[in-house]
C-alpha cells in the first residue's frame, strides 16, 4: 500500500484552513517500531460539559491499579522510560505525561479539575497508563509532525517563556516552526493548550509496551465514548501504523 506523504508549508496551510493533519515522521517509526498511536479529532468543544461520570470511572480504575503496585512497575511506563533513555533523557528526571499524572494521583488521591476535555483525557490516561495529549488545533500552523528537533524550533511554556528544544529531541512540530510538545510526551506547550475558548482539538495517545496494540485500541474506544457523552459529537478517530502513518481530515 502506498504511504500517504505530505510536507507542511505556510502557504499550503493557509489554503487548507480548517484541515487537520497529523503524522509521525519515518525516523520515529524506524527508531520506535513498537509505537502504537491513536488520534482523535473533535469539533464542537465547550467548557461547560459534564464529564464527572467518565472522570470518576477511569480515575477509580487507575486508583485500583495503583493499589496493586506503583506506577514505575507498570509495563506501559517502563516502555516509555526505555524510550526516554534511548533519547538520552534521564527517565526519572523527565517523566512521560502518564507517569507524572499517576504519581500525582497516588500521592493526592485525585487529579485537579482544569477543563472538561483535559479532565477526561487525564482520567483515561491514568486508567490506561498511556500518555494522552489534547491540543487546541486552531493554535497550530498547518499540520503536526512528531519527529526529531533541529533545535531551531520555538517552544512556548505555560508561563509564556520561550525555549528551543535540544537537537534530536522528539517534538510535535508545526509548519510555523513551533514545537507543541517537548521530550515527546513530557511537556506540552502553553501555545496550544486547551483553554476556555477552545472549540476544536486534536487528541493523541501513544503506547510503546508489548500489548499496546490492544490497549491503545481500547483507550481509543473509551475516549471516543466519553467525548460523545460529553459533547454529543462523534469524533473522527484512527489508529496509525508505519504503513498508514497519517491522519488527515481531508480524507
């Protein structure tokens, strides 16, 4: 099967206003062949949705699992620690998003309420121990690619400070030269974080562990159900592979 390939350019991004594109570059599939990504796109988000039932159910699942052993022993977390080490990142200094959330949940017994979309994504992330990123796609220039940084990209922190990723650090990069996540699943950018005015979001979940194929598919189903329940809209969804690496709402 022919692979769908495209490159991001500023002019093209202007012509394709409203189009949502996402992929992992070939180098990521080459270096992390066990990767299983799930992608969802949701239009029609509001900040007043009730996600309490979904959050409670998935948080309870995570707490039950934590009661049987700490997050560091979970195969999902161990796989991400190996991936971070392969990038030259100390996995106990910089933790993947799901490990950080699980540590907080174990210590505090609950996760903070931030925004209904973020809350449900965080709850499902801890239930499956898999990183889940929610991105305000209207704050992204063109499409998003996951790949190695050149070091020239611009990353905006939640505090508004500007950083530049280290060369060969795995980032989510757009056509405008912005990095929307640093250290792969470690730090999301404040530039495209979900906020009160967000109406369209791209959600990405990525697993690397042995049973990621089955687990990420279950996570995708659970997340799609939670989003339909909260906003009454069926999201567009996909599981990506090295042979079919691109998500594109243009079809």
